[in-house]
């Protein structure tokens, strides 16, 4: 039943982005009843069934797409989908570091969950004005997977002090990537000084391993926040958040900008965006040994989005 509903949903919402936005509003209005029908965005059935997949095949595919020594590689991942390789998270990280070599840099989103924040069902109605969350750079719970958790544990890793969509990285570019993330007044997580904009400026390759970049594609927000020509004004787009940032002996109160949750929950035509990225060759997908691999070049992605920014694509009001 769920498979049929997901299939029909995908067909219907691709008829028009406005239809997708309508269904998003319907979904979040009745989320407790409808969330069981939400389509999976990671861990394919094939990956679960496989007792053994060869991670070298994944590495070979990335090499075919142009990933080589000296590059900056941004990896979104699900270890549950990669467990069929028989490798530990540390071994997968080592293989990726070997791919980019000692002159390359490996980066991952190290997204956090903060005490005091509402559940996803209540996030639209929750007022964050008086909420102050504590972001312990080395200790706050990572929700974006085991690979960034183990990358963070490495002694040579660098982590962003920006509390929203922070990154963790290892390699020659890692320290500079994180250096200026909190510069400026109320910095945004994907703005001019962000680690994400840094990755764009250094021509990063973005990869999804066991996750669908049609859903987990944080890089798209650079097009929205790092330039001065975004369609929607700051008051409509952002809200302010307060955090106490703790990093070893340093504790600092910061006020940062965050995209208002209704944009990502109610107003984005995500299915259309994913279809367009595939249609125009900006994003590629491949199944390798039951593992979903997604691939895109950050500059091609942002160029594609900025050509369509004038109308606020891929958001619809």
C-alpha cells in the first residue's frame, strides 16, 4: 500500500510544483497520520539484502566521474546503507581520504540536534525567540550519520563553529574552511563566510552515498544565502536564533540567521527540483552493489540554480 501511495504521489506532484506545495501543506497539517507514508530517502532494500558489496566499486565510480587526488569532496552518507560493504565507518573514511590523497580534503555535514528544540511535528508553530541552545562543537549530538561522527573524532579534523548545518573536514583546506563561519553580523549557515560557500569557491564535488541528493542537498542553499540577488527578502526568509557556542575552553553567545522552517517544509517543490537536476545532467544517480550513489559538481549546481533564482525557484508561494 505504501509503495503504491508513494508512486502515485510522485506522479501527481510532478504535474505542477503548485500541486507539490499543496500536498506538502496537507502533509504537515496531518503529519502524525501521514508520516508513515513518507518515502524513504536512504537505505535501499537492495542494500539491506546484500550481505556483501564492494566499496572499491563505489570508489571506481567516483574516479570515473572525475574525483581525484587534491580535490575537495563533500560526502552525505548513511552508514546503514554502506554496512553491506563489510567496512567500518573508519575504514570507509580512510578509503575516501585515500581517494582525494594528502593534498585533498574530505568534508561532511555534521548537523546537530539541540536540547529544547521542538519535535518535527511542532516546529512550524514553535517560537524560538527566547530559546538559547548550547552548541558544543565536539560533543553535541550529530544527526547526519555515523561517518561524520567518526570523522569528527579524528584528531586532525576541523569543525565549523556555526551551529546550523555545520561541517566537519579533514585535509589541507579544513582549517580555512571553518575559519570565518561566524564572521559578520548574524551570519547565515550558507552565507558568504560559510563552510558551504567555501566548498563552492573551491569547486567541491558533492556525493551522496546511500542517501538521495534529491532530498539531502544542503549545497543548494548557497544559491539562496551567499549572494545579494535572492528573490525573497531577508525578513521573509530568515528568523534569528541564539546559541552558546562551546569549543574547548571558549564559550561565546552568538545570534545567527536561520531559514524559516516553512520554506523547507511547505514551499519547496523538491520533486521538481530533483527531476530537473537529473534532466539537465546537473546530478547523476547510480546503483552500485545495491548502494545508491548520487553525484554533482557544486559549481554546476549553483550556476543552474542562480539562472533560475529570479523567480525564487525552487520555492513557490
